């Protein structure tokens, strides 16, 4: 069986199993098996697969049909134009989270951010946010925290792969607690957080590839999804400089619950929509004291 025939069969198989992006995922999986890219599949469309390649490809297709995400099958996910290692210890980076990174880069690119800015990425997971910021910013240090040692190991490897190990300080602990142990109040110019924000009761209703495979520690945000953010906001207020920013990814249904988190005497905040038009990113600015 050659590459073209294998792809045709794989597309049909995944389509029958209800995989929405059957054609794309078949290409990604076969390219991974063959150690090439998707263009290479068509460049060598008439090459015959070895028995070992056929067996491995069929195994990956079966696992995908059972619900295992493509990113866990291949061990990779693209985010902000960078290739990230992912394992089942971390949440798979989502395209909508790129909005948070893009907004952070815009804020930090303004002329009113002096010197070598200090930033924090809370709940770093794979390190997608922290590594992207360090890679695309010309200056500054990112403090990346996570409660999971396994996740921090993945993030550290991604930092190494992208040459930013010296720009990121990885800290094990709860939210900003480990940062508070080493930095005084008013040290950070920006805090980024993509914390678990799915209400506990909704976890079981997520798509099977999310609910069954991605770590619940990175999904469950408590009764209304904002439990961790309620703890984070006061910590961020303490560590941010006056005029500093807190960026938080949320679920669209949580916008009406944000008011109590950001009292107007302390914060100004806006909610930005993602590319699908859904309210996704909170950008809160700490007010300067009178």
C-alpha cells in the first residue's frame, strides 16, 4: 500500500468514526509515523509503506478513533508558530490562548514599560505562554509556576528546545505563592493566567477527547469555574506594579461573574473576544493609588 492509498483509507476510517477533521488528522498522523511533513506525503505519494509503518499507522488511527487527541499521539502541538512538546501531564495548548499572548506582547511593547520587566505565567502547564513570551520579547524575565512537577518538567524541556531557558524561572507551587517568596510586592508588570475554568459539574459533559485524556487538574475550576481566579486576583494585586496588568483566560459564560473579582477602586478591566467572537480574555489593569 502506498502513501496515497493509506491516506484515503485513513480519511474514510476517521470520518466513519465521527472525527470532524478526518482528512487533516490522517495527514498529521501519517506524517508523524513517517518522520516527514504533510507536504512530504504528497511529494512521495507513490512510496510504498513498510509493514512496520502500516502497523504503527493503523495503531495510531485506532487510538484516535477511540478519542485520544492527536497532540498526545504525536507528542507535539503548534502554538504561536512554535512547536511544543506535550504529554498527558499537561493541557494541550489551544489556538484561543494565543489571544492572551498577543495581548501581553502588545502591552509589553508599549513605551511605558521600562528596563527589564518581570512577568509571571501562573499555571504554566506545557509552558506555551511563558516560552512564547520569552521567545518573542527582547527583554525581561518570566516566572512560570505550576503545582504539578510533571508539568514543570515538560515546560522546562520546551524552554530548552526554544533557547529561552535563561529567561524563565520555573517555580513549583500554588498560583503566585512561590513568586511571593522571592519577589517583593510591586515587582511584576504583568501576570498571565490560563487556569482551570471549567465548572466541576461540566467536566463530564466535555468532548470525550478532553474529559477522558486531558488532566482534570488543568480543567476543573470549581463550582462556577472561577475558584482559582478568586484566589489569584488578590495575589496579583499585591505583586503587580501600579498600572500593571493581569490577563486571564475565561469561559464566555463567566463574564457576568467578574464584577466582584475586580472592585472599581482597585482595577479597571475589559473583556476581549476570541476569533470565534466569544468573550475569552480578561485584561485587568491595577490602578495607581491616589
